[in-house]
């Protein structure tokens, strides 16, 4: 009897201990037209102009249609616009389709689109996306007939890409009239997209319902097939393993994972769909403000680049699953340099020669997740191995960004994850060249690179795509030759869906409005 | 404690009747008020010391310096801290805990949305603890009293010590692996469609270590009580094992068990932070984690304040129950 009890106890302990090693079986799939998913944090606002964070952009994609939409092969397709033209680098026209309606059945006319864009451009709205969409200059938006005309005071040829981001989603008149209600998701008629907010319990769960009769889908090169989900339910969980468990148990149909160890759990599940994307670009940035260790010392910056082995970094950062970058944006973005000869390459001996005895170097690390924390450790290790007297300070994600956004704060090297939601190289270039953060720009490094800035400005003024790309590539060449940055790898994100649920991904851009059941 | 039930039916003499209750209640109410005031002041002034700029966090990494300052003004963070404190305290008297900028909603709404989840989980876990730990501890205590069954005694001691040492986070992970991932009999996390089933694993994760802890205390107390003269007398009257245990042994175990349960319940609020994270359980603990991550000062302040008040209320409730069960506590000897 005693031994039987002992055997039972042993069996329970062993079963518990080995559970993690056993093959995980999928739970039963549900087909009631509802997609259950989990976000890593709350959606910050239902106002697309004020929304922050990847999870909020995905929600905005469901609720608001955009003037243009991203399609495959780095191209754009009409969203609410059927046609568009860059009259010049400062003037653009968009012809608005005549069959789109708001969630309160108000027709979406050029005037409605114009009002929404004017609101986005209005400094009083305080949208952080305003400059990424329209550029830093003044903006005039007019509507006449079916045409919306956008006139800029400064050239900004990436405007069409900007008008395709979720944050530039068109808000219907009811939402424009009630900004507080719009942000809280309580204005029923605010939505131009395929879904409406059915229930918003902030901090707990959100339910979105498909709009009966909605049929204003973009005219993608590959048409969408299957049925859009009738309902999308969101809940919140910060733990990726928990969400993975829910997917494997069949409790959730859609999840997103950055941790390669968690993603590996799905490798033995061929019935699940995986959509890996590069959601961010990681690269080293040097603080080049006067008096800092790497200011006016390109040979030291080159030494840092030579100390870093991108493949080794990739192994630490993402177990080798990330895209190795040639520049500061993924290769899928238009106009991104693919010239690896611009990178100094891994050369530990040369690095040691250049860096030996360099002291007082302060590295800031971001602990947003263990990938970023491990990456910072790698940078610290290779610099120490190269003879640099370095100290590392690790900060949580919000503190990390607020520290480098201060401008004059105490750091010499950071490696950051640049989440470029516009999908344009220009939205990454101005993080490392041009006006510094303390001067109202986005340049964290405060580097001064007149040649690169001139090429960048030329690209923003070029309406011809080839000329624009040539200019942007010159800007990247200058950036890399000066070693103002050290490109590392992409920040991977993998969407996992249940067997019967699919999603379209356009060049590292996953659009939740393309979720479909039963697609062929 | 062992002299309380020396004589069947005896009642301890009341100490100055109502005055002992008045004094006892006043002491506890004073303690509660002090705790609340301290929590309000400390949370308000300590939370802003968390590194990082909430205005940058709210504005996002793409904001320009001017936009960050505009957000700072919108959030009222550009005002002097004392001025904000006065407003905050004034708001508290009207039930206003502030406005969460990460949720874009009143903090009180979020608290009332999350509180039932944490309270339900904690009380369910405590119920499981008491229903399992007391009978288990008494049974083992009775079986092993006076040096009987030494192997059972040792095995019980080792197993409970081992399991009690497992942190709730690890326990939660093991339970998910076993019951959700491998066996697939319970949901691995909170699901809106079946909250009843979803609560089972988090409640077990919170309660199992506590069951081990309390059952060890109860076993020890039982072994001691059963060796007392009055229980030998009760057994001599042939009152039966069950009646003896329930009527004469159990009341003498309650003081220590209740005291420990109160501490454990308060501890469960802390343990809930990790357990709620593992199970995606939308309670106050998960809310605190998210609020700290986003530098949402008003939300952190509100949640910490509510958790502090809850802890103080629970401690007071335990004290009052102890005061009823054991009048000596009202005298002030065991006042905590």
C-alpha cells in the first residue's frame, strides 16, 4: 500500500516534469466566425491619429479605411481612393471612391476624407504621425468634387506611403465632432473600416463586429478570398507563453510572438499558419553630441562596427531567425541599400586596434524583452573584448526611449529597435540624420552629416521613383561610410493563426483587415 | 491557547465587557486610517520616482520634443507636484482615482473592472486552502501524535516543505504544462467564454503552496493539542474521535490558523501579480504590471492604493474574527 502511494506520487511528479518535453497536441478548432486573439498591451486610443503601439495600429486597421493601402512587392493600392497622382513633390491629388460609407451610413466623400486629413495635419491634434505622413512643413487639404488635394509647403514624396498607414485612417464626421468619444471608442458612427467597436472594456477585453454590408475592400493584386470574421475578440496578456498555450489549446485563433523559443513550439504543428515578418530594424546608434566618446571619431565608430559580428548578434538576439540587415530598414522596404560593401565587416583584430584603451563608454540597454536585453549584453561583451572600458545600464522600454529622447542624457551607444510603421526608408533615415531630438527633429544621435542630409532631402523631393531611390541610397551610403550607425538584424515577429484562419502579409506588414476564414 | 477549553462548556471571562471591544475597534480603525493615509502619501510621491518619463511613454517614440511637452501639459505633469497632490486627495474624497492615460479611462473604472477577478481568485484560493489544509493537517496530526507513524510524519514534512517552497509562478507554469498543455482538460489562461473553468488553475497555483504551509502548522498544533489533559479527558468520556476533534481540538487550532490565513490572503494579493501574468487573468496584479510598464502614474497610484487598502481591510477583518474567537486578542497582547 505504501509503495503504491509512492508510485502514484512519483508518477504525478514525473508527468509534471516531463510535460514540457512532450509533443503538444492542438485543441479542437472552433468555426463560429469569431477570431479570439490576445494583445500584449491595451490599445491606447481608438483615435487613429493619437494611437500608439503596434497593437493599436492593428486595431486601427480594423476600424478605419485609409486613402491608400499597402500591397505586395512594396506597392500601394487604392483604399478609399481609386486613383492618385503626385502632381509635384508638394502637391498630390486623390480621387475618392463613390461606394464607401461610414458606420452610420454617411457616404464617405472627398469632403469627409479631407476633413479627416485636415484634422490629422492640424498641430492642435498633436498627432505624432503628422510629420511622418505629411512631412514637417505646412499642409493644406482641399476637397472638390471627388478629388482631395494635398498641398505641402516642403517636398515630401513619401506622402502616399504615409497615407497608407493605419494611423492615417479616415475618421468619419461623427468621430471628428467628438474627439473624446472617438478616443474612447464610444462614437458608433466614427468608423470607415470593416469593423466597429461593439464593446470596449479597457484593461480587460474588446469586441469588434463586422459591419453588415461593408464592401469597400482594397483592390489588391491578389484578391482576398474567404469570409472575414464576423467578430474579433481581444483580450490582454503580457506573457507570450500563455498566448502560445491558448493557441495550442484551441482557445485563441490568432497570436503574435517575438520570442523565437515560443515560436519554435509551433514548428511541430503543421496545421497552424505562421506569418513571420520583420517588424523592426535594430542598429547601433552613437551619441555624437560634443564631448561624447564617439563624437567626431569615425575611426572609433568603425572599430565598434568591426567588433560586431552580425551573425553572432543574430544568434544571441533571435537564435539566428532574424533577417540580417544591410541598412537601417528591412530589405522589403523600397529604396533600401543592399550593398554590403558599405559595412566594415567583422574584424576583431582591427576593432581591438581601433578601440584599445577607449574609456568612459556608456551603453544603454533596453529590457523590452529578453532579445533586446541579450543583444545589449552582446554589444557590451564585444566592446569589452576589444579593450573598451564600458559600462552598461539597462532600462525598461519606456525609460530607454525617454532617456534617448532627452537629447542631452548620459549615453554613448545604444542599439535600438526602430519600428518603422510607414514602411519607407525615409522614416528611419531621419532617426539618424537631420535635426536632433532637442532641436525638434527625430535624430537621436545628433550627428551632423551634410552630405547625407542633402541626399535625403533630394529623395524627399524626387517624384520619380528611380531618382528617389537613388537619392535615398546615397543618403544610406553616407550614413554607413561615416559609420553613424551599425546595422544589426531585423526584429522578428511571427503571427500564428488557427488552421482555418489566414491573413495577408505585404512586405513585412500584416494587415488584420485581411483576416479570412476558409480562404482558398 | 491550550487552557481555553479545559472544561466542557466553559466560557472565558470577559475582560471589562464592552470597553475592551471599543478599545479594540478604535485601535484597529486607527491602524486602518493610518495605513490608508500612508498609502496615499507614499504612492503619490514614490511612484513618480520610477525612472522614465510618462509623457514620453504616452506620446510614443515618434513624438517630437514639442509634442512631448504638449502631452505633458495635457496630463497635468507640468504642474507642481504639491498642487497635483492636493487635487489627487480632493479627487479621492469624491471617489476619483485619476485618469489612466494608457487605458484612456478613469482609474476607478479599471479598478472596479479588475477587482472582482483578483478578489474572486484570492478568496477561492483561500477557501480551497482552508477546506484542504485544516482537515489534512488535523488528520496527519492525529495519525502521527505521540510519535506514531514516523514515516508518514517524515514524508508529510518533506513533501509539504518542498511544495510550499515552490514559488507561485513556477507552480503556475507546472500546472499549465500538466493540465492545459499535456492533458488538455483545463484552459491554460482566462477565456471570456468559460471564466469558471479558467479560474481553476490560477486558484490551484495560489493555493497549493499555502495548503502545504497551513497544513504543516495545523498538523503541529493538532499534535500538541491532542496531548493536552483536557483532550485525554474528552477521549476518556468516549465522545468519539470526530466529535473530539471538531469540538475540542479544532477551536484551539483556529487562532493560529486564522492568523496565518490572514497573512496568506494578503500575500495572495502579491502572489496574484505573477499568477495573473501566467494565466492572463485580468485582475489587479496584471493591471499593476501593465501600468508600471507604460509609466501610467495615475493607474499605478490607484492600483497600489486599492491593494494597500484591501490588505489593511483584510488584516483588520482577521483581527476582528480573532477577537471574537479568542477574547485575549482584544486585550491587546496579540494586536498586530
